C-alpha cells in the first residue's frame, strides 16, 4: 500500500517533538494554574514574549534548545501574571525612601520612630512620613500635634495617615502654614479641634491642602528614584502590572522616558489625576511602543475615607452622629469631567467609599451612558444593597481592595452600625450579580502584597485569623474567584483581556510564581508565602535567589 506523502508528513510533524521551535523560556517543576481550560498544566514555554506551549512536562521537552532558559519552580505554583488594579506607584517608592510608619502599634511607637529618624538622618526643613493608622492603638485616638511636639518642638513635621486622607501636623508645621483656631476649613475638608477650640493637628481630606505649601516639589531625580524603588518592590512581590492611580501628568511623561531607557520592567496602566488630564482629553489614550506604559484613564475623588470619617454616608456615622462625611468633588465638577472623558474615549476611575458617594457616582455615570468605556468605581466599599446590581446594569467595574476589609473590620462596625454592613465590601454579591470585580491593594495605603490581598479575599479575616462578629462571611470568595480578581478581571479593567490574564498559547507571557499554592494551601499559609518568579512579556524581572 502506498502512503499519501501529505499524510506521511503530517504524521511526522505530530509525532516528532524535535521539530518544535526552541523556546526562550520554559517554566516547570510545580503546578501551573491557567485560569483557563484546562485549569492546570505542568509546564509553560515562551518564545518572543508570547506563550507557545502549555501542557505536560514531558511534551515541553521538545521546546528546549541550547539557548533556552529553564526555571524549575521546585514545587512552587505558577499563575497568570498578577496585576494590582489600584495602587499609587510613585507613592510605593516614596514609602521606601521616606519615614515609614506602617505597622506602628501605638501613638507612642510613632513618636519613637520619628525620634529615631530625626536622630539618624538629621533632616533639614519639613519632615514627612506616612503609614500610621490608629486602629487598635491603646491610646484609642488619632495622632495629635502634642505627640509630635514632644520630639520635634521646632522643626515642622507632617505625618500622613495610611489611607492618604488625613495628615497630622505638629505645632511648628501649623504655625508655618498659618493655621490656628480661626482658620476656616475648606469645602470637602475638616480641621479637627480640641475642647478649647484649638487645632489638634489633624487635617482631613481637602484641609490637607493647607499645609501643601510647606512641601517642596520633588525633583526629577527624586521621582526617578521613587519609581526605581517601586518597580523593585512590586516585582519582588510578584506583581507583573499596576493600575497606577492619581498620576501627575509629569509622571506620565517621566514613565515614558524611563521606558525609552529600558527602566520600566512592569506594565503600568495610568489613571491621570483629573486636575492634570487636559493633555489626555486633548490627545486621547496613549501607550509606549512596547505597550508597557498605557495611559487611558482619569482619576477623580468623590468622597473621603471611612477611617477618618470622610466617606460620604446617607445617614450619620454611628460613632459620630454629627457628621455624614465629606464630598470632595461636587457633582457638577464630576459631571463636567465625565463628559470630557466620554467625548475623548477616556476611562473614568472614580473614588467612592461611602454609600452616598457610591450612589452619587452611579447616578452620574448613568447620566453619561459611557457604553464600552468600562468606567470604574475605585473602592466601592460601602454600597446600599439596592445599588449593588447597578454595577452590572451600567457596565461599571468595581475596583476593590480585599485588604481594606480585613483592616477595616476593626472599626467599620462602629462607624457604620450593623445594618449598613450588608453592602460593605460585598465582593461575592457583586460577582454573583454579574459585575466585574477587579482586585488591587491601594498600596502604599496597604502593604501591597498580592498574597495578603488573595488571603483577604478568600478568608475575610485579619492576619491573625480574627473576624468581627457578623462580618458577613458570605461575602468571602472562592479561590477561583479570587484568582480572577488579580488576573483576567484586572486585564478586563484595562481593556487587555485578549492578551493578559490567562496562561494560554498566544497570550503575552506575564507570569507570577509563588512559594505557596494559592488554590490548595490552608488559608493561614497563604500570606506567609512569597514570590519566587515574576515574568513580564517573557522576561524574568524577578527571581528569588
């Protein structure tokens, strides 16, 4: 019997693994979770920045060549590249370079850290720090100017609360800024005062602008150093990309310049501060040639934060009946910016935390009908149950940060009362309604570790394993749902679902490897893990030594 030559050639091509093109990178040695079908694999091969093979380790052998880099996971687990859908990239770097107060367990510890910083660095001019949060402190209060005055009586000091919505100034800083008991609070801001009517030093939301004149604008060298530090930190955490919020226009240009110099190892999706978005409205979305730096969104602030009681609520705070929070941008200002964004094809990312803030943004977005622009609400922390289905109906992405729920559980019940918790941090309800929920960290407000975020999403407990009574455990996510938050849903939120978010042949090779198997490990083990491998566009940008 004579064989058809075409049939013979086809049988050789299928049977001969030696004919496979050598890959640039092959990763194996641990479970591979694809976030696609099939759900798992043993190996991945990459060529020219794209995934060319997903399958068994035995079959992956055919993709090895003399120049192939082989990464053995040694039991670690591989996932599609994790993306932080809400962070402040330059702020992450600045946290590494300035006085970092994260994790302070008391006002006394903040003062001790400030004292040590002053003695070790001997800085001149105004001293800046950030990261304190009073939740759980034995003092049971915000920081006050007297705390800082004890170690810095003459040098101006400004220390930002972790959420970025409040700052405490010492007496020297208040004097330098001209703030006293007669200073009026600006619209959307608050100057906290003691029983004698004197400023305590705490400036909330728009009142922080009163001390902004004390800050010297960072030089380009400062900003470059901050971005370099941020990229190093984020890659080591296992993030392959960041949706960077409230970006200054000068930083957009600087990131593009750094990209041209080969100094942007991760994907950055910029949401420009609305006050500096004129060039974006005029020119439309933009990206670098390699696609690593994309700018196509604006960021606006509707209200403040829950911890500093600036989140806008319909009813008064349960633990402060005299306030319902703050509206930072009036509806007419939001409406005008949204109209400009719609006309220019720009995505809107609107900060909203309180139920009144979220309802206001949803109403404004409904007016505009921005079909296809995937407008987003950043945080969406406290929403009236009746408003939750509107995210799906309007096509609004809920960009949420799971770690907020495991930090806020220590004070949110007191702020909100039990009834309002029904729509608080309602990840599962939103997903079941058909809404897209993208996951982020809000670093440097939070630590910014993807494993903490994943843990928070599936456990809904703090890092000690504690959860407040009736903290709505039904809102915790399955492992598969949590994975989507930081992969395919994050890709959708930046219009890249056809390229990123899954491990499939033809997709861009963004990969994150972690020491802990997120899909099978006990909950408590998840945040104890670490990144072992970060790959962006087929390039290894971090590998744990």
